[in-house]
C-alpha cells in the first residue's frame, strides 16, 4: 500500500524537470494529467510534491456544482467516505473547492467553485480484466477481502450500491474497493424520491424498484453475488449486453441461469452464490459477516478475515460512465411489501471472538504534509488507549452473546469520550455480525426524537412515516421474526404515531396500554424477537435525562433472564436526589451490571490522539496536552478551531501555528466551542445565527421541519448552507439521508454553549416562545407535542399558559403507558400551580391532583393514589365542580375496592353516579353506572343492580361501546342466575359482545369475561381455556391486573376436581393480597381456599383458610353474595364429615357477613347457617 514512508517509484509522466512549467495546483496536490472522465466530472492523476506520493483527484463539473442537490450529495459522499479507515478501501486524503478557474480545465466545465476530492492512487488490475482467470484460492481471498471491506463500511452506516468488478482493483498482494460514489440515500425530494441508480448487470431488485427503504447490507451482498458469479463464470448471471429493461426484468423476476464456472470451485459455492442472489432480501445473508462465515466454512483453507454487519445508506454520486441513472422507478416495479427494516431471518452467525482486536493490525495512518485539513472535522476521531474500558465492554458483550441480558454503564464528565466508546463497541459488534444495534437518545426537556419508542422507530425506519405506513412497516418487520401479533402491531403503531382526532373519528384501530409494565412488556417483546435471531445492543445515551429508559432497563434485566440484550448506557454524573440517580443505583446493584468509569486520557495517550488526528509539531502538541487536561473533546474542538480559522501551516515536524495566530490557548471548552461557532457564523447572517441558537433550544436532535417552522416564527432563517458548514466542521452530524432528514449536535456541550450564549444575549425567552408557538400548531396532529409545549412555556415563566399543555401531555404519557414521564410532567405542573398562587375557586389544581391519582393507581403506588384521590375529592367538593367530583369519587371507589371494602366503594359510586347524571355526558354516566351496578350485584342488591346495569347497557349499546356492554350483560346474566331465572340469552349476548371487543381493544379482560360466562354455564373446558388465554395475555402485556383470571381458573379447576393446581393458583393469589395489605380480597380468596381444601378432605388446611377468612373479613367492608355460597358449601361438607368446629366456624362467618349486607333472595347458605347456630 503506497504511503509517505514507502511510496512506489513515480511513473515517467510524474517526473518533472526544472524547465517544465509549474503544474496546476489543487490544494496541496499538483495535477499531472486526466485519467478518467464522466458526465459529471473528471479524475486526474496528481502528486503530493512534498512527499512524492501519487494521488487521484476527482473534480465535479460546475453545472453540477451549482445544483444544490448534487453539491450536497458530493459533500455527503466526502463526509461518508472520510469516516472509513480500512486497508481494503481506498483512502481519502483531502477535499475542497476550486477558488479560481485554472487553464488546465478550459472547456471541461470545471472551474471556480467546483468541489474536488483527493484520494489514494491505487495500483493493480480491475477485476473486470480477471474474469474467469482467478484460481479458487485467489478468488476466495478476494471475496473475503471484499466482505471485510463491506463489513467495515456497513457498520458505519454506508452502503456501496455499485459493487462490480470494475470498482475493485487487485495487485499481487492487495484488494482495494473503489468508488463509493453511489452510496446514497435520497433526502426526501419528491422528484428524486424513487431514483433508480446503479450498474444494471449487478443491481439488486430493490435498486431497480428505487425502493430506498428496502436497502441495507443485503443490497451490497446481491452485488457481491453478481461480482463473484462473474469471476467464476466469466460474466454476470444475466449477462452484460442486454438493455436496461431486459436486465431489470431478469433481476426482478427471472430465474438464475445454470451455474457454469470456468474455474474449479468447491462444493457448496453455488449454493452460497444463489443465497446472495435471492430476489427477496429477507432470504439473503443479512450481514457481510454472515456471508464470510459461510464462505470460510466451505473453503478448503482458512483465510484470515475480519467481518461486519448492518447499516443504512448515504447520499453520494458516481461519475462512472457504466452507471445507469434514471429519475423514476418504472410503474411496473413498485416497491414490494418488504420490510423497511429488512428484518432478520434465522442466520448461522459467526462466533464472537475472544478479543475485540482485529486479527491483523489496522492500516497505519497516512498523513501528507499540508494535506488533510479539509477532512479534519469529518474523519472519525481515532480511538486511543481505553483498553481496560474496551475489555470491560467486550466482556459484557460476550456474556450477552452467551444468552443473558447485561447492563454496562459508561459514566464520566462531559467530553471524556463516553459516546465514542459506546459507538466503538456498536461498530465493532456490527463488523463481526455479533449484534443488532438500536440507539436511544435523550436531552434535557425531551426532544421530538428522544426516548425508547423513537429509538425503535428509527431502527424500524418508520420514524418519519405517516400512521398507516408505520403500521405496515411494523407488521412487515415483525412478521419474519415470528412476532406479527396484530394487537402488538396496533399498540406499537399507537406509541410511534398516535392517532389524531380525525383518525380516531374515522375508526382507527387503537390499542391503549394500561400500565408501565404493559408498555415495557410490549417493547421487550419486540427486542426479544430480534434477539432470538441476533443479540441486541440497546445503546441508550445520556440516561441522566432518561428516567423512563432506566425503568425499562430494570424491566429487561428482571423479565428476560435468557435473552441476549446488552443495555449499553452513557451518563454524566447525576445529583443523588434526582430520580434518575436512584434508578441507576438500583440497576448497578444488580450483579449482571457493570459501571465503567471514563476519565481523561492518560498523558502518554494524549500525544497519540493528537498525532493520530493531525500531525502537530512537538512543542505545540505539548501545549495542547497540558491545557486540555486529557479531555478528548477539548483536544478535538481546539484543534478544529485552528483548522477552521486557517491558523495551521505545514512545518518540518508537522503542522504549526501560523505567525500572527493567537499564542494564548483558551481556558475552557466553552470558549473553544463558542469561538468555533462564531467562525462558522462569520460567513452567515445574523438570522442564521439566531436559527442555530434556536435549534439548541429545540433539542439535541433536530427535526428539519420543526426547525424551519420555529425559525420562521422567530424571524430567523433555518439555512441548509449553515448546516452544511457545521457538518463540514464536525460540529453537527446528520443521518444517512442528509440534514433535511434531521441533524443533531455533535456534543451536548455545544448545545449548552449556544443556549448560554442566547441567554447572555437576552434572546433565549424569544426562542422558547417561538418553539412553543410551533408546537401549539402540532398538538392536533401529534398529542405528544403538548408536553414539550408546556415545558417551553415553563422555561419563559408563562406558568398560566403551561398548565393545560402539561396536563394534556401528562395524559398522553398515560395513554402511552409512560407513567414515570407523566408523573414528572405533573410534578412540573404542580410547581407552576404553586408559582401562580391560584385561588381556591380555580379548579386547575384539582385537575392535576386527579391525574396524579390515576397515574399513581396505574403505577401501583397506593399511598400516593390515596393521597391525590382524597385531595382531588376534597377540592372538588369545596369548589362544587361536579364533573371533577364524579371522577374523584370513582377513583376513590377503585381505591376502596382494591382493598376489598365494597361498602365504601358502593357509597362513593352512588355519589359518583348522582353527580355524573347532572353533566349531560351519557358515556361518563354509563361507566359510573357499570361500576356501581356490578358492585351492587356482587353485594347482593339484586333489584337495584339490575336497574342500574340495564340503564348502562342501553347507553353502551347506543354508543357502540362493546366492552362496557359485555360487562353489563354478563352482570345481568349473573343476577338472573341468582334470582333463579334463565340466563342463557343474556350470557350469549354478553359472549357476542366480548368477542367483538376482542377485535378493538386489549383482549385480556374480554377473555376473563368469556371465561366467567362459560363457568356460569357449566362449560368447564371452555372456561379453563379462556381463563388461560387471559392469563397468557396478561403475562404478555406485563399487567398485574390478572387476579380475576387466576380466581376464575382456580374455581374452574376446583369444579373439575383438580385440587392441586387449583390450590397452587389460590396460594399465589393469597400471597399477593397479603403483600398488598388487601384484607377484604384476601378474605374472599381464603373462603374459596377453605372450600377447595374441604373438597379435597384436607380439614387442617381448610380450618386454617377459614380462620384467615374470618380475621380478614371482620370489619373489612367486603360484601359478596358468592362468599356466602362458598362458606355454606364448606359448612355442609364439614358437617357431613363430622368436623363440627369447622362447620360452626363457617356458619358464624356466613351470619357475620349476612348482617353487614342488604341481600335480596338470600342464598340457601344463610338458612343453613341460621339453623345450624
């Protein structure tokens, strides 16, 4: 490989005499002669005169340079390829733009403003010249080398998309992959959104279709299959000479021809090729590493190779004349129903090595004196030292791959390299095919792209799609993973793209999750399905602002003991009183977790970092080491500032500061960042400067449309040119689709610095107001925007205006089962309420307390639930607010029922119904009546319960609310049985309603209702099946509300005479009630336990259960007609068996409970107990 230390002899045309005229100069390179020309530009042979290194220089013609799209695409190619550093990928040395017209380019269309790119001049023959000539050992080595190069590129988010023999050079020892000019992902331009681009003989079906969302590493692997076929057979599978349309039809629909190699290949090679060339991307190898591992195992020799994995694509250009470009995908080749993610199919993955290091040393850095400054902000920051940290991360990954969840926390100060280490592990795992990577971001205040759900949405490539496209993308992604449960698909769709009012009115399928556990269980199921095929690294950045993500991490560790998921967290130090600190401490206390401290670089490695980034003279490097204190970000930004200002010039020992440059180094990182931004902004107007400060207020990751809208409202200008300049300096980063698809600040400290600057200039409040105004217009389309709106209003002290958005945002969090986030939002709202000092006549504090009660109930925090419910009820009574009082009373009734006090619950529900009747809200009244009617029915107030349930059922029927209707019809059927009437018709209607509700809402509770109906009708087999389905579903969604299903299943098993499994269910339920202090419910279950043991003839256990029932029920307020029946059965069985003490205890229990109840048509158990006593 050529380089400054071992440059090959120059060809004669590059040797000049003193009498030769000076050659044209582009950057630090002297141009010699053109060696290639295409429609968009030229390639010149050039030389780096100071070191005699030959280079190739690409230049873009002016007509394309003036086209914003091509210009941005060229810059994107430079940004992408500059990150690659691999011995089998051509090296890029520098880039820039011509500052003047040069005579050498007369009549070529190349002139001032044309971008140029200088890269390594590679020797060797094109593989096109070696078709059918390579022996197997050489062919095998070439293919592994290319897979190694592709693996490296894919792991860094780059797809080549023009893999063909002409883009690969081979000399005696080296394979080099050239021309990433087609590695593009279009930025959403409607006119270019379906561009078909590539070399037709090697293009994949998804390329012919222009189906950008279906691209992935498998797209390059299809091209590699065509290349390998060509090398083995002498021509690609469908030939070279056919026209574009014919090749398109063959690649998309034609069968592969007979494999007829002209060289000897091992058995199995044809099958390997055919898998690469599958039409359906899901049937190909998913990663370069997978293909390399399969190739190695069929080869007769073992070649050394390092391999890699997945990615996405980048917008770039190609100047090859053999490349086909059309603006639109043909109508007969619309995208197939393939997953935008390209989900995994079962793959024989390569094993994870013992060490993270490559089996061969990485390519040494190539620094050419006076060159490379144009790439400084674009090259990947080199990883130096950090061996102990990397060893710890690798150990955690190896433990994960062995089949267990692990947590690794990278914690340290700002700028120390936490995110760089996290990215390193993810890229290395990708290269080796070891893991699927999902990244989650956080920022203070929360941005549009923050959080777990949006991280998964990005992984699914549906974050920016409309709702129906999101649903389709999720279904197509999960189906090959064995997880296309329609309810999960609907629930995840609602989390990613909640239905707006118009979609709800149109009948959109909505599955709302009822708890944090249900939400976490859904997301965990998605990760488990992925991890079943390939381990997952869930990279969660900045968890100091991610309480919900920390709660989810705990759920994963607890609920997935056999699932290979590595939770890779980064965090700054967190104040101990914050909830995130407490959650993190609890996580780290778990044995599978490890904390990796990330501090400043050791002195010896600071010099290595500086020299790896850019060669500085020794004295300057020493000053830099001392001033930056080993903080990598400080080093990078300070050197970046020098490069940006043009203060560096070549010296004998490396770059040095130019004469006249400031000799004093800045004191802190904030000064450096501020100076760098000011330098960029010097080329832009004040409106662009304001837009950048506003972006820092919006969040860490910037949605382009949001930024434009907010900037317009602030009177600023969201300029693409500004973002391009910031990208060039490495101050911001963009996704693979370019900045229009979103961009992010390269580091949180830069955002902090911009906000600090805006605050010092008095502009910060205006930015918050502009963001709030922008978000106000979004709330109708995206209810989640309400919370961000409220927090921007809080930031400017507009507490009055913030109250409703914060309440609406908290409710959206409840709908999304983000209960911790809801509680934090309501705590913010409470502080705003206190700041306003609202009078007692204002109902807004009460609305917040009511919401906090609901959140606490769903989180299982019963003391907080009690406190907020009582506060809301008291305030509503004092204020005379009937709507709030009705809601608060219903919450209070739920609290009472939770603890088994049905007397108290009925009292609150009766009052709730009374107030709801005054509101002219039929559905609200119907739900209150349903709760009251069912509670009365269980307590034995049969006539009143019937009247109330019939009224509620009529409203539900008229409104189309099937689940509420089913509840009421089931209750009416049970009342009919209690009165000795026929109930089959009511039960049939209830069953029909439950079955309809299965299709439109969470089915677990409907299955419970169906089980109870089957049990009441004596259909024990059906009852058992339905209760088990309910329990399966409760377990799947992580819900703790399964006690009715457990009790129903126990009753069913008891009636079947299966005492042992019934007892196991009752024991677990009783233990849960004991832990929760739910005395009334425990008393009812203890009575059932006594019945079970009586049936089994275990009289000692029967007596123990009956004693516990008596203790718990005494003074509990639990009134239950079924309880009397149960105790009566115990008493009669005991009497028949001669256990008089137990019979007497059962009779006393019946009379005690009977005296607290107002029961019509008392069950026969009451008559028996009276007679017995």
